């Protein structure tokens, strides 16, 4: 029952974000004429909406965890890592040249596509908090230990380009630091739940193959 109740705040946030995205998309469609920037922006918005809805579906379908991180800090890190980055969109949006608009959209769509793949591979093991259900080491998880976080950061950089400023850059750095802490917490839980995780950790990079 507790695990079920903890899903509702996430659902509420996702549906609020989807509503805001759809409202913004509708406003954009009504305000612009059809051109390349128009098509690029719509594609980016739709890919973001698709990822958020998939994440909500994955949370709904997930199984009960076998182990959870103890203490308050892992929960705070998970919460901030998930939601802090949306604060970037509170800053003024920049008018970008077509080249930067294309780069921003490409990064966002590549990141969202990678996140969708990672969530599908996690299946019912997907979680926001540091919890263990099933150890997934195939697919993108055979390349790096945290492909979902890598994909999310790629998409985040794409969004950041549209709102770039000193303060939004600071927020981006804080969010990435929190994500690193979140990875550490998850690895502690997985190492305590699965004896084979140590071998997997030694042979698989955290985020960038052969680098880190």
C-alpha cells in the first residue's frame, strides 16, 4: 500500500508537466507560421511528452522493491534529481538562431529517445527512488551502468541551451551533482541486493564507456 501511495505524487507532477507542455505547444502552434523551426520545436515537445508518459506508465506497472535505501538523504537526492531540472524553464527563453535551435532539439530528442529505450529495458524495475527489484545488465545497461541518467542529462543540456544564463547554468551544475549522488545511492542498494553487481560494476563504466 505504501509503495502504491508513493506513486501518486509522481503521477500528479507528470500530468501537470504534460498539461503545461501541451498548453505551450498549442500556444506555439497558434502563434507561428509553418517552417523548419516550427517542425523542430513540435518534434522536441512531442518527444518530451512521450517520455514523461512512458515514465508514468513504468511507475504504475513496477513491482514492489526487494530493498530500499535507508535514511532521508537518498530520498531527497532522488526527488531533487527528478524535479530540480524543471526549474530551468522558469528562466527567460532565448531567441536562438536556427543552428542552435536545431542542436538544442537534436540533443533533447536524442536524450528522450535514449531515456525511452532505457525505461523499456528496465521494465517493471524502473524506479525514482534508490530501490532494487531486478538487476538489468543487458542492452544499454551492458554499455554503461546508468544509461537512463546519461540520456536524461543529454536531453537536459538540449533544454538548457534554450534557457542559457549564469543562473540556469548554476542550476544545471547542481542538478548534475545531485544525479551523481543519486547514482551512488542506487549502486549501494544494488550491491547489497545482488552479489553479481560488484563484477558488473568493475567491468561496466558508470556513464561514458572507457572513460567514466
